[in-house]
C-alpha cells in the first residue's frame, strides 16, 4: 500500500512525525455521524486538548477535496460537525472513488486506520468500533472495521463495543481474523456505556508500556490490535436503562427498515433521544478517557 501521493498532513502533524514525536490519530465519523452539533465539535476540540496535555500531537483524520487528511484546522472540524450526516461516511470500499472524484468524507475506524498507517501513525483513539450486528447471521452486516483491524498495523483504543452489536459474535470474528483484544485493567470486554460485559478476554494489560511493547511486535507480525478501555465508573450508565434504550432503538430500526451504513448512526441518535442525553454524556467521557490512554501508549512507543 502506498497512498503517500494522496496524503495531506497538517504542518503540525508532519513536523511531529518528521521529528519522531508521538502522534495519536482520531476519526471523524464520530463527529459527523456519532454525535449532534455542537457537542460533536466541542468533543473533537477537547480530544485534541487532552492529547496536547500529554505532549502528543493530535491528528484528526478525514477526506477533504479527495485528500487523505491527518490533522485538521478548527474550520475543517467545524465543517464536519455542522454538515453532520449529510457528509459521506467513508469506509475502505469508498476511498478510491472519494479520492478520484475529489470529494469530502468523514472517516470511520477502518478508513482512519488506513490514513494513520499511510502517515506512519501507530495509535488511534475512538469511542466504539463497528462490529457484527445483531442478526448478522441473516443480514451479513459485519463492519469493515473488523477486517481492517486484521490487516492494518495500528493500535485502536476503544471503550469496547456497544450492545447494539452482537458482542459475542464480534469477539468470535476478531479471533478468526487474528486480532489481539487487550483489556486495559479489565478481564472482561467493556460494553461502551457500561464498564463490563459477561465476555471474558484472553489478554489484559495494567500499563500503557505493556500495550506499547505488544504493539511493537504486532506491527512486525502485520496487523492491528484493539485495546478495550472501560468507561470511568463516574460516567458509567445504569445497566437496565441503557439495555432498555438499546432494545428499543434496535426494534425501531428494524421496523423502519434501516440498514447498511445508516444503521449505526441511526441507533446512536435514537439511544441519545431515549436516554434524554445521558448516553451522549457517557459517550463524551469515554472518548476523552480513550484519548488519554492512547496518548500514554504513543508516548511509551
Ligand atoms: N460505534 C460507536 N460510535 C461511532 C461508530 C461506531 O459507538 O461513532 C462509528 C465509527 O466511525 C465506526 C463506524 O467506525 O461507526 C462503524 O460503522 P459501520 O458499522 O457502518 O461499519
Ligand atoms: Mn454495516
């Protein structure tokens, strides 16, 4: 893979990479499709501040005018946040056409991993990853994020996966694809809004240094890795409340016939509406926690 002719690094990101200083990548679909305006832009800004506080350069990624951008200006972040769901949500399959047609798009975990790897960025913080959707045994709706994790040498820090997905099948798929999933100070997979799920993990780490050491090997092996960082207990949601909201949102999506790449954004917005904004507060808190951990991993790499 050589995408360097399509890359556009911000001056700050280019300098940090040239000098071998730590950089953390962040995605933009979480801004355009994952949260409402203006909290989306405020969160993106807060993520960049958390990075800088740790001495790490933030590289928020997107596709603008057909360029693979790493490091965005405030104006570009605001554009993505205001445009919201009207901007294309880009995964691996969309990249060639977006570039050849000079278009704009927000990047998912999969597309952001591609940009990060092309730029030489090894650590990437997000909220939740895409996964195997409930009912995938008939819909075959499995996020391209999972295949990307198997092939692209980037460490993705997330808060586990939302139970809008089938968590057990998501873990089975990651195992088949050879993706290491490391719990950060936890032995079970966190479930995004809550810190725990019944699913036991094979690996856990107590320090960012341990994760960085494994990442060095994984890069040589030739694939990505997933770090699951539980939401801080202060912000963790009530289990019954979030379960009810998710069940309700999944049923409503089915009733409305929502499918394909519209599914995840629809469910996120519906859950936020049903929980009267408390899921959004949790979402913002866990993203910031993931950025902090990603910055620590990048620092020890
Ligand atoms: N899960 C979340 N929040 C998100 C997403 C997933 O909890 O914002 C976004 C990410 O950008 C992820 C994408 O890469 O949705 C996955 O979409 P799909 O399931 O269509 O592959
Ligand atoms: Mn899908």
